C-alpha cells in the first residue's frame, strides 16, 4: 500500500445503510488512471464486488461525487455506483441483508491500473441498519409473528406495518430510524410447501397489536408492501378498518396464489399461475411474468381485490421493467377502476427502467436470483443505474407519504420526526 495515497469516506466511515458516502482519493500522480473497487459479504457468506476505472485530476485527486467512471461495473458520474453495482461471481445471487443487528461492511480500495493492480489505499465503510436508540423486539402473539422496531423518544409516532413476502427486517428498521413504529410481518411464516390458504385475520391481529403500542400516536396505521405483500395490503385496506395509508410496490391487483379467508369465510379466490407460459433464458433464469393469469378474465374476477372499498390513501408504485409480473398493467387497471367509482384517494409512481426488487437505496441491485416460491432462478428486471436511482427517489417518497397521511398530534409529532 502506498503511504502517500489516501482514501477517505465522508462525512464518516460509519453511517446508516440508506445514507450515501462521499468517496475521495488523494495523493495520486496528476491524471493517473486507477481502479476503484468495493467488496462486501452478505449474511450467507456470499462475496459481492464491483470495480470502476477513474482518472485523477491535475492535483492527483478523485472525487466520486464529481468524477466519471471511465469503465468497469458502470460508467459516468455515479457517487454510489460502487455499491449498487456490486455482484457475486456466482450467478443469480441476491445480497441477503435481513437481520437488523448485523451491519454491512464494505471495503473500498484503490489500485494501480497497470501490472497486477497493486493496492494503493483502502477504507472500510460500516453501514448500520439500526440507528442509535432504536429498539428491536421479536414478537410472537396469537396467529402472527414478526419484529417490532420502535424509535427513541416518547412519541407519539406514526405506525407502519411492513408486509414482507419472507421475513426481512431491513426496510422496517430503516423506517424506524426515521421516526416510525414499524412491525415487520412475513406473508409466509412457514414452509411454503405446507401453504394451502391465507387468512387475513393474521394480519389484522398484527395491525391491532401495532396500534396498541404505547408510543403509537396515529389514529390508523400505514402498510408498506411489495410483491405478494401488495395484494395483502390492498385487501387489508378494503376490508379492515383503521388502515389509513398503503404503499403498494410492484404487486398484483388480484389475490395471487392462495384462497384468502377472513373471519372463517373465503373472501377472494386465488389468481393462478400457468407454468407453460414462462420464458426460459440462456442465463439459466426464467421470466415468469407471462405465467400469471389475467385477473380481468371472467373466470378470474373472483380474485380481484375491491380497492374501491378502501377509505385510506393508496400509493401505487410500478416498475415498467418488472419481469416478475405486470405491475404497471395492474396499476393502470386499478386506477381506472377507482376513477370509475369516483375515488380520489390514490396516487401512482412509475419507474420506466426499474425492476421488481425495489428496496431501500444503496444495496447491490439484483437482476436475477432464486425465487422463494417458484424454487428456481428468475429474472427480476431493471437497468441497474435507473433502478438504483428509482430506489433513492422512492425511499424519500415513502417517508413523505406516511408522514402526510399518518399524522399524530401535529406539533408534537413534527418535533419527534
């Protein structure tokens, strides 16, 4: 390592997972070309890495906020490009970061371009999921289980139910850092092969539990969801009182996969999947988007969620390059139906080049991985640069949406947030 070359992470080498860092290099020769690298290991021990070529300025400095990558994992001025472009050497791997107690460690390094790429400097970025003072409490009560995150302070705070397909604490914990009491609950809380039906009562129990928490001040709760969690969230809004705001991300407008029951009665039939319509690709991953049956077909209308019954606010978020299913088409259909019923309690966002897996920002963009339900690798879609920009934009929008529509005592809550 060169004693003259320095690599700094600003404003601090330790930050929250959803915060950007500024990467700066100094002490290089004027106009020297070097390779910047990033490396991180996920919770399963899988290594993800990226690299990009940069040219120093006349002072021998590189600033990723200012200078363009000339090639590598991405090109152009992308201050956080080394993070979102990280990939595993093995195909179809998703960067697993679900436990809020485990931080993400990222090693940034700068190397000589010529020869074997001798390392000139390195620095480690510690990216935390849990901020100072946030509490984490595993919950198992009645028919549901999950993890409750509570911000520091007395509150009152707005409350959000995070419906994840499979248990993940990442989004819930990061929202708690922003001043929300958040309960993360998985849609699938047992082995998928044993699933025969879904009961909405389980999620109503979770909603009631969340609303009883002493620091919760909002009169109703918000729900944030993606994929299968999206249709559960919409059904809660349509059938269960007290759901004030729903963020639906790349979901379906119908009840997908399993019969849905509420208070011992089936309320929605399942929209089924036709495996003969999937597209297998040379990469070994499959496009399953076209396998989902049309919810508007006469035989499937019993699966359509009556979103027009929802009294709370709805935020529909669709990625146009979602290869999991036709999210944009589902949004268009729901918006048309809501307008037909004279409803104005909705807004929608569309991201043209984003894929299915919209998540909190600055994680590695996953284009393909093993599907938890299908059991084989699938393509999720998305052009990495545009997808990552969409994640940054959406993350701010989610917070604004919930703060607007889950207001507590105005003066007190504003001070807490």
